[in-house]
C-alpha cells in the first residue's frame, strides 16, 4: 500500500549494544580531545623526567639488595672465577640490617603501647559561652554569700569568687579535653589495627635500613568488604557481608615510587606511584566513584603498552626477591601510574570535573590522576584540605637537600667489599697452605713412573742427573700460612662497620666484647652509648612518619567522624625517641617512686587515683591487662562514690540525728565539687 510506513522493532540486546557503542565513541572522542591528550602527555613527560633522575638511585637499591642477599654482581663473579678463587660472601650487611630492624621494632613496636600519644594542647580552645557560664555561677555564689554572711561581698571578694569559679571551669575544661584526647587515641588505635598500619610499618622498617628511602602510604580511604553477624527470625546467627569506607595503610615499594627531580620532600613537588594491575584488579575499578568506566573498558580491550613504564631493574629486583621474572611478563598485566601534584584547571574541566570545583581554568590545582598508557582513567581534586599527598617518607641517614638518603648497605658498602676480599683470600690461603707444593725433576723420573701418586713410605726410582747435579728429583715446599694476618684485617674492617653503621656487635649478642664491656655495668654503659646512634634514626621516624600519619588520621576523624565526644583541641606527640631514652630505666624509677611515697603523708597528696595511674603504667609496660590488674579511672571513681555514700549512710538517718544529712557533691574524680565552698562556719559565722 502506497504511503504506508512501517516501524522497525529493535530488541533490548541491540539497544544495549547501541548505547555501549555510543558511549565508547563519546569516550574515545573525549580521550582524543587535545586537552585530554595534553593531560596524558604532560603526565608521561613528567614521569619520564622522574624516571631518568631515579635511574642512579635504582642502581644503589639493587646493589643494596645484593648485599643483603649475599650475592656478587655478574662482573665480580666473572673476575673471581677467572682467578679460580673462592666465591665466599660474608653476610656482614645482612647481620647489621637484621640487628637494626630488631632494634627499631623493639623501640617502636614491642613496647605494649603505640609509639605516639594524643594530649590536649596547653591552652585548649575554650567555648564561646564560657564567660556567660562564669557570670551565671558568680551570681548564684553572691546570693549564697549574702544569705550566709548577711551582707553583700566587697569588690575584692567578688573578684576572688570569680577567680575560683574560673579555675574550676579551667579544670573541667582540661579534664574534658583529656577525655576527648583519650577517646580519639582509642579510635585511631582501632583504625590502625583494622587498616593494616602495623603490617605496613613493619615492612617500612625493613625498607628503611636497606634502601635510600622508605615510604608509607595512608590513610587512604577505600571501600572495604567486611564480614558481620546478625540473628535471623529463627534465632540463628548468620554471616552478612557489608561494605564501608575505612582508612587503609600500606608500604610503598621504593622501586615503584618516583618523586619529581630535585625535590627534598614529598610536599615540594609531584610524585608518581607505579601500580602493576592484573586484569581482574583493573576490572574491579569499574563502578568505583572517581574512575572512568569507559576508559577502563577501553584499556581492557586494547591494552596499554607498558614498556615505557617498567624499568629494566624490575627484572633483577624480582629475581632477588624470588619472584617470577618480569622479563616474560604476561599480557594480562597493566601498568598504571598514580600521580599526585599540580594539574591545569582547564585539563581537569575538560576531563569532566565540575566547574564549581575548578573555578579558574588557568589556575593549577592539587589533583590525583591515574593514567594507563594514553588513557586517563581517573582525575579528581586532592581531598586533603592542605593539599598534602597521602605519602610519608624518611631515610636511615638523611642527605640534606635530597629526597634520597642512605641505608645501611650503602653506608658499609666499601667495608663489606674489604671483608669479602679478606675472607676470600683467607679461604684461598688456607686451602693452599693446607699441604705442600711438590716440585719434580721429570728428567730424573723413569717414563712409566706416576708422579701423582704420593703416599707414605713410597720408594722413588730416579735417574742420574745429566747435568751432574746432586739436587733431589722430588722437592717439597710448604706455602706460608697468612691466616692470622688476614683474620686481623677482617676483624679490623668488621669493627669499622660497627662504627660506621652505628650497630655494634654487642647489640645482637656478640659476647666477645673487650674493655668496659666485660662487666655488667660497663656493658650497660656501652648499650646506652649505642642508643645515641639509633636515636637520630628514631627521631626521623617520629617526625617524618608517625607524627605525620597520625595527624592525617586525626584530621580525617575531626572532619568526618560522627562521634563528637572525641573531637577536641589536641596535639600529636611521637613517643619513639622518648621510649628509647627511658625504656631501660623508667619502670625501675616508677617502682622506686612507689616505694619512696609509701607513707601516710605522701599518700594524702597522691591519693588512690594517682597511685593507680602509676600502677597502670607499670602494668602496661609489662604487657599486662592494666584495666584488669588496676581499676580504670572511671571504675575507681564509681567505687569511691559508693564508699562515700556508704559512709554517709553509716552516720545515721534524719530521724536519728534530728537533721537531714546533706550529701556531698563530688566531681568525676571523687573530690568535692567546686573550688570554694560558700558554706557558713557555725562557730565563726564566716564563709569558708
């Protein structure tokens, strides 16, 4: 029929395919936009500059790994084998590194308490209503004064009453600030335990003593799947999988971290972190807020061209770490670069960020960008209010003005080489000197005589010397034994390694100590002196790692935690150097203090609560459950209140004494509330 039109029916599968194709074309158009190409090109150029600057550092890191593994490089092995000598390698570096690791863990992790504390600031921020509250209480106290004394207080007395009230309020404020700080500390401890801080910090210490730099990342807010429990309608316990945002902490491989050339601190410029992602881990990023799903799908489909990222040193690193070699990397590995630094606002807007967040296109903004090949899979603004990056780094020995410092292998590199050479020479010399060298005059030996057979009581048949010499046909020469001299050289340079590294041998149980170390008191003095060498390293960890990471978590809780009871004006105090200074003597001093104050006069000053606080610290340092051994502050306060109420009841009821007993108001510590009790003295009529 002429003029009749027909509708084309398309099934759902075709519609979905068309929508996917349209989204793919839109993504490709956006990725090919000059601005987006400029963003990926900018990041690629920045990374290549950082990688070139880091190449010499990676040589040092590979050499450090070989020292700890006890392996010579290929050129050294070839030279040794060409001489036919011993390939022995003295594990001096490994011993020093393990001793340093144990020492640092003992100071920072095995104390029973975290290596940090949270305390209120000396003058915590006061609420705006403080003056109003003081004025209201002052009015009440003046009325009480008039009722008691029968006349109004003088201006001097009013000022005295006001000062007492202000002191009471300051005391309450400080106590409230301390309670909030304690709650914040417990919160962060729980977050660290669930976020893997202990594991990350443990691996960080290994990197610190080994490489020129060690890095920790966190807190990084990620979506975590957790297993929860509930009870169904039938009363059965069932498992429930839940998801929630929570902070996580991780060690960053120094081989995969690239700072901007020339910077001395992470905050000074941009940084890159290299993430080798499997196909599964990359696909898991689809649907995660902030990531471009279409760009990720394109990478999964077309690949990423990873050769420009992966350094050649990665192959040797994997071999030294007993991993599968990356020389034959599977195609299912995708190299992603995580960038933290300044990015043009125009690039961020064109990528898709809200123009309200990026107000000025010509301005540079702190951003976090992920790029795989030429694909930008993520670009967001840095969520930190101060623009800080989620990394913290430090070195065993710092080089002023440089991001990279020195680890123990680099510090004792030359000494390790000398000790190796001495040990090889010692083994070679002992082998040669273990038996004589034999010289045989073949012209005097019969043709069928086997000169290689040497045994006691052998009879040699020899020919006359054609030259008429009377010299024996077989002569023996014993090589010199130089083992004593070679051992002295080894011990000398091994002792120098103690001095250079700051890790003396008696720290890890060497009993061959001379001089003052022969006595217990002398060894204690040596141990105390050795602590000075490690104290600088601990101070680096305190200031650059612990204080920074804890402060970031503190800021996060202040911004996002819904519990207002833990928020307050507090400061982070790293305790590593403090623990090192007092670790050996603090408990002894505490016990001595308890013994010295075990008298009636001092007990009236300290009180039960003060003595309980000291006992709790002693129990905590001994890794005992302090709240079970010594009642907590809250429990002790409740017990004290109960005892006082029982004492008041024991005095008699109103019917027995003819007057109502006036209960005493106590503060949380069990002390009488208020700094001044305006109650009339019945004998004098004066206010006390």
